[in-house]
C-alpha cells in the first residue's frame, strides 16, 4: 500500500507541488488527472525520489510504501526498492531506454543491479505477456531506436514487470505513442492489474482514459488536490467546480454537436501560486473568502471516501 | 574529400611513429649513441687532430650530425621511442587524474569540482611553460638520471595540465547526466557508481579517445617548447669554457630524444641549423598527424566519414598504440640480448706441464701456437708480416717452475708473490723486523744469531723500487737466508715473474695473512726450482677487417693476456679469451668495424709486458683506432672482483666514453660494484699517452677480502663485455 500525505515538492524557491494526499491500496488503480503544469509528473517522480538531492526539496507528512518510510530511508535502501517494489513507466519509452544498449543487455542490467539471475526464457515469456509474441525472439537483440513506439513502450512495461513490483507508476504511458496503440497499452495495464494484483498509479491528462482504467481518481490543479474519490462519484457527482468544468469539456467532445465547451482563463504557473484557492479566478462560484486562503481538503458530507477542496462545495452541489 | 585525406594523413603518421618505435633498425642502421664522423686522432708526429662536428647533411649522413657527431636521422628514429613514451605517460597521467575527478564533479561532488576548477584557473593564469622551465631547470632535476628524470617530467607536466581536461570531462558528464535515460537508470535502482560506469562512461569513451590524441599532440608541443629552452630528459651538461670568469656550458642529452636536439638551437641555429630544423620537422609532422588523426576519429565516430565497422577501426588503432608502448619492454636502445657462453675449447687437450705459461717457455710455445691456430681458424689475419705470432726482444727473467713455502707446517705458497728468484731449499727461523728502520746502516750488525734467519719486513711504506734495492743490499749479508715482505698484494703489479735473482729468496706475503706472534720458534721452509725465461717474448697480433664501407676502417683493439701461473688458470683464461672472440665475431652482420686482437706476453711484470712492443710500432692507422679495451688484467679464476678503469676514456673521445658508460650500465644492472685499480702506473696509460688511443681497463682479480656477493665469474664478465662490444659494432 502506498500512502502519501501532504506531499510537497520545491524546485529552487518555487513550490511546485503544494500538498498531495492519497492512498493507493493493494490491487487498486488510481488515476492522477490534471492539466500540464499541475504537478502530476513531479509528484510521481518525487514519490520514487528520482530527483537529485540538490535538485528538489521533497517533504511530506507521510510517504510510505508498505510501512517503509520512503522519506527517511537513505539512498542505498531506496535503490533496493526502485525497480523491485515500485517500478516506473516513463512517458517516452525512448527516453527511458539507454540508446546504446540492446534490449537484452537492459534486462540483464536490471537483474544484475538487483542480484537476480537472468533467465532468457522467462524474459521471452514476459515479452509475450506484454503482447510482443512474434517479435520476442529477435527483439532482445535490437537497440531501442530500432523499435516502434508501441514496441518500445511495451518493452518498458515488461521491464517494469520483470521483478514483480507491488506498485507501478505509469507516467502518461500513452502520450507519445499512436492513438491506435493507446487501447493496447491500456488493456495491457488492466490485465496486469487483474492478473498480478499490482497497484497502478496512472498519471494522465485524458479523462476518457482515466474513466476506463481507474478505480479512484485524483484531480490535480495548481499543485493541489482539488477532488479525490471513487471513479463513479467523480463522474456522476463531481463536487468541485473545476471537476465539473472538466466534465463539461469531456461531454462536449463526446456529444459532437455545436462548439466545444472551453474553460476560460489559463492555468497558473507555479511561480504565480499564492495562498489562495488556485481556481478562484476561473471559478464562477468564487468569493472573497476563496482569495484569502487555500481551502482545506475535506471529506464530502454525503459520501464517504470522497474528498474535495472547496469552501463552496456543498452550495455548488445543492444547486 | 578533405576529411578522408585528413584520416589517411593521420593514420600514416601514426603508423610511421609506431614502426619507428618498434622497428627502428628498419629505418636506420646507425647507432644513435655512436659518433661516426667525429674524427679525433693523434697523427704520426704526435699532433692531436679534431675534425669538428657538427657535420652538415651530406652523403652518408642525410640529415647531418649534432655537436657530438651523432647522426640526426638516427637520433630522430631512435628518439621517437623516448619522446613518444614521455608524451604518452604525461597524457595518461593527466587522464588518470582528470577522469575520476571529472566524473565525481559531474555527479555533484563539490570537492572534485573545486579542485579541478581551481587548478585549471591557477595553471591557466600562470604561464605553464615558464613554470615548467623554472622547476625543471633547478639543480636537483638537472642532475637526475634518466629514469628519475622521466618520472619528474611526467609528474610535473601531467599535474599542471590535467585541470583543463578535467573540466571538459566534468561538463560532458553533467550533460550526459541530464539525458532522460539516466532517469531511467535511477528508476531501476542503479547507484551513481553503476550509472557512471555503465551508462555515462559508455557515452563518453569515444570522446575520451579523441581527446587522448588531441592531448597527445598538445603535450608534444609542450615538450617541443621546453626543448627550445633546453629542458629535456637525461641531461648531460659539460663545461665548454670557463674563461673570463663565466662558465659556458653545453647541454646535451645522453639519450636520443627530440626535444634535446632543439636545446642546441641557441648555440647552433646559425652555424648548424639542420640540428634544429629536422627535429622541429619531426615534432611538426607528429603534432600535425596526431591532430589530424584525432579529428578524423571524431568524424568516424560521429559518422561523418563512413567506414565499415568503425568500432573495429577504433579498437585496431588503440591496440596498435598500446602494443607499441607495452610490447616494447626494454627501456634500452637495444632489443636483442647478446648471449655469451664459455665454450669448451680444445685447450684442455694441450700437453701443458705443471709450470706456469709465460715468456717463451715450453708451455708458452705450445700456448701461442695453439692460439695462433685458433685465430687463423676464426678468420683472423696477421696484423704484421705474414704470421700472427710476433717475437720481441726481452731481458732475462726468472720465475718459479716449482715452489713451496711452508710456515710452521702451513702451506702458504699461494699467499706469496716472488720478488727475487733462484734455486733455493732452505729452512730457517723468522726474525721480525717490521718495526725496524731499514735504512739504518747498523741494522744487520745488530742481528746476533747462529742459525739461519729469514727476515720479516714491513713493506707497506716502501715502493717496489725501494724494496728491490733494500732486498739487494740485505741479500749481500751472509746472516740472511731469506726476506719476507709484508704488503698488500693488490698494490703489487708483478706476479711471480721477476727480473731479479739474488742469493736468497725474497717474497711478498699478503698483509691479510696473519702470523701470530713472530718469534724465533716460527720456522719457514722455502723451496724453489727457478727457471730463466727466454730472451724473447711472443705477442700475437691479429686483425679482422670490418665490412662496412663507411666505417670498416675504424678499429677497436682488444688486449688479452695468456700468461698464467698455473695450467688450470691458463685453461680458464684461454677459454674465456676465445669465447669472448667467438661471441663478438659470430654474428657476421655485426662486423662493421675492424677488430684488432693482441695476445700479449709478459703481462705479469711491467718490465716484460708485450704492450710496449706494440706501442713502439705503427701497425694500424692511428686516426682510425676508436678504443683500446685492455683485458690483460683478467685472471683465470673461478670467481673474482671486477676491476674497471675508465680514466683514459674522456668525454671528448665520444665512442670510448659511451662504451665505458654502457659497461658501467651493465655493472649497475647486475648490481656489481667494480673496484678501482690500486697499483696503476704509466703502463696502463701507455697506448693513450703514446698513441692517443682512449683506453678502458677491465679485469678480474682474486680478492679474499670481499664477500661473495660482489664477485662474478668469467661467464658473467664475458657476458657484460661482449654485450657492450656487440652493441657498439655498428
């Protein structure tokens, strides 16, 4: 179980993530939805401490994986966890794979780093699991630049699965590949989740994808969690004005009639963050109170396990 | 097109450099240490001539010679190894320092970053060249031997230049660390070290290889600049002129090395520009070629030049470079080892009696006939007349055919040297007069005894001439039955061959031999069956002409002895002499210069020494004799101490000087200390004084004082001598 409470990340003097809280339980898929610049990837990479010590300052009230406190353990211990207990799938597979090593040597390296024995047959079987049936025999001899986007991404998924992690963080895994392959990847992740019980933290900006894949959804905006809860709650009873606006946008695309609904204004840059609700200037319900403080993330009154950060949430939903 | 030309040029220069390092004899057959063309000789009237080097480029020496008469082309060819090795070691040191620090800095280490940054700034501000000149010109560094000099060069030049390289590496490592795939490495749990070695280094090493060659060219340029300021490895400085209160020195390098040739620039740029021009060209071509190669390598690795299997090309080049430095094990100029064996000669089959071999006695006649036959068999020709054996007139001499000296039942025959011979058979008591004043006229009158007495005298403070005179005087007294002089036998030149025959026996007894409490109760028995020598000595003069058209007339003379006290020591000595000749002449291709061999008679006593006969004649062109190696002090022993005297081979006689230096190197290599000659006199310098032949004396003598660790046997001595002779027969 991955527990994150009030995760904050600062680059130089800029607070990019201002407090993220969620719990990723065993076998669950949690989607983190948000626009560009909302802090999704930064949060994901901070959980795995992929930033160097002098690059980012990461703080949290709690950051633990199965009772291991990820914040306080040293780098050496963290290296033993990365790749084994918690794996990462990058947005662009060709960035994650080393360009001058064959796929085989990348698998071997992973096994060598964690002192496991490399078994070629097992890896071929794994590649077949991720859908590289025919190619599995010769793909191991290839270099990353010789693979298509879809093949490369499936290889990174196979790499992530190699050592049977408990948690996989998938950072927009379909963004840089063909739309036609999106389904394949998504189905693959779902099947992994069902077959192996691996929890997945799925980072995306695509509502549809989040709808398909998730058990729970977390909406990020301005470095903060705006709304967090079960998928059905979010989609059917969105409480936060921002979430509701997003739903309108999605419905507008799906309805295909007339003009597309757009959300006016623009998302704030982290340098513009202040101690106020980050959505107030785009929100039709905002009042002076919204400008004076950052609202707390509170449990919605009529539903359990659904949290919303809005002072006017009840009023908004009663309308 | 240009890029491919650049590649070909770079490869060509690299291959030529490697070939010059590995197979220098392919490019030139001239010994870079030897002087061909420095004509220094004494003519028949006794006038010393010096035809001065440096010689301009001419037939037989395509690039001319330097001030010492060494061929410039040969110096360049053989100097490639030392110059390139020096540059290579400096670059390697820079990389050894820069790579770890650059990596550490690139991975965030502030200490590493600070170190290379500060060092780079520091040496960037101070003119590195000037700093190196100041440091390396200090007395301490100038006086170092070759290996320590190389070490100090490498350490200093490596250290002052690594900062810049470190910064470049740090920048590249930092840049690689920013690549996304490094995050991928972190995500799978790799440590920084693993990332550095498996990912960063893999991306960086092609650039490192290119940097290596470019840095190599840069270091060569630095060495060239230092050379112009006369800062180079293996300095020999000698003083040209001390008039007017100022000391004018000439700095040369003993070793062939490019930068040292440029050091002559200041003195000779106008009068002998070729000394500077050709080495400068060598530097220029090397730097150009290495730069071209480095740039081409960069083009190959980045794909701008298409080559099939570029990785194999790179690996091939690296192997070539490595082989040329690591494969060449020996630091010395010579690749081959010249073997020496004490070969079985048929000398043991001769019918020698138990007498000594000397001065025309029956043994000597057998010996000389045998040696002449051996020389003829080996292709030697008579130097004079039509026979190798040449007689010379001599005074009458005496030696012991059989002798026995017994002191208190102890046989001390081998501890004594006979001064005055005769037929004796006496038994007497000893009288200790070691404290007496031997010039006291009344000394003998004070002796009051009825029995026969043998005097024991202290000869330490008397010369051999005085001892002879005193002995002659004392022998007249009927009271005296014999005289024993205590003296350090090492100070006596003669060995049992004497021109003195008195009424009583006169002996030298080694000072080291202790006689406890000399009183009248000590008895000595002296027996001698004396022989008179013939009045003719027999020398053997042989010559083996050289084969080289340009230097075949230049000659090395070997002086060998064949006189011996016992049959056994004669056999050993003869075996040694003939084995030395075999080892020197067996390689026909090596017989470039003429070899003159003198087997000399009477070497046991200056009065009879056959060298005087040779010195009185002019049997070979004086100006062509480069060196006389006097081996007449080699005795037929199992083990002994090496004698070595190079006082008659000054640096102005360069061939002889380098020959003596090389022999000294041989001694160093085997950790043997040679001893000086304690009883040196004019006879040792005879050929040098009379004929101007630089002389080197090498001998093997018995000594009971030293421990075994400093003794060698004839095989070791022969090995050293023949190695040096063979090395210099070019």
